[in-house]
């Protein structure tokens, strides 16, 4: 799947945003305005002015709506969810060239409130995924105790975990240990069977 650099960056921000939710990581990672400010800096989100409680509430609400796209039952439902988000954001596409990224498109108005900014930018990134028929790339981690999401951009759509170094390795280790326990139990049972004394028939 061909994907532009700015769309890939938007998808990365999308995943990071969704995984700040309590259901993804056990606690609220955007609990206050300073946490939101830190998120903006970490994700290098441009054209953001001062932030306040209203911005925090808007981003938290948007986060829940965007997460619904990952669990949509059909492409039609996903499209409806994305359309609603993008329409409410009031997208205003414009060509920009900043921070050595080259020419790319911003879908939010200049210095828009962060809720509208993210709704436009992340909503359009999701729109491209849905439009390309690649909705199956919007995934939840397959680790049974993990609710984090990710966008599988691998060529063969083979990614299964939010992070192969944590969830992936942890499950592989657990599976290996389970196989070892099973093999050890079978070996012990075989040894006990071999060591059992032979029963001598009565009257011989």
C-alpha cells in the first residue's frame, strides 16, 4: 500500500493518541492540560497555540470517537464515523512547507483549536485507509491482556501485536514455557510408567 509521509505521520499520532486512553493502558495518560501539552510536544504537532481545559475535553472526546473506527463492523460504518468526524472539524486543505518536511497538505485551519486540528488531520488519514480498502490494517493487539491499537503498515498485513518486543515476545515466551511444561509432564509420566514394578500373576 502506498502511503504518503504526512499520512503516515498522522497515523502514528492517531495510534499514540488512542493508546493514551485508560482502556488501552490502564490509566488516563491525558489526565490534565500539562499532559496534553506534553503530548503535543512529543508528537511534534504544529500550529498549536495555548491549551486549556476545553481543549483537553475535546481531545478526550475525539479519542473515543476515533477508536470506534477500529472496531467498526463494516466499511460502511467506518466511513460514516470518519465522515462525521471530518465534517465537524471543518477541514480546509492547504499546501504547506515547514520543518524540512517538504510540501504536504494540512487539513485543519491555521492555528485551529487542537480538537479540530486532530479531528481533521487524523480523520483524513483514516479516510485514506478506508478509501483504499485497507480497513483491516486498523487493528487491536492480539495479546489477550492488551487493548492497545495499531495500524499494520507491513507489506503482507502480518503484524499481530502493538509491540513485538513486549506483547509479542511475552506471548512467545509464554507459549514456549507451556510447551516445555507439557513436554516435561509427558516425559515424567513416561518415566513413571517405565519405573513401575511389573505385576506378578497370582499362583505362579
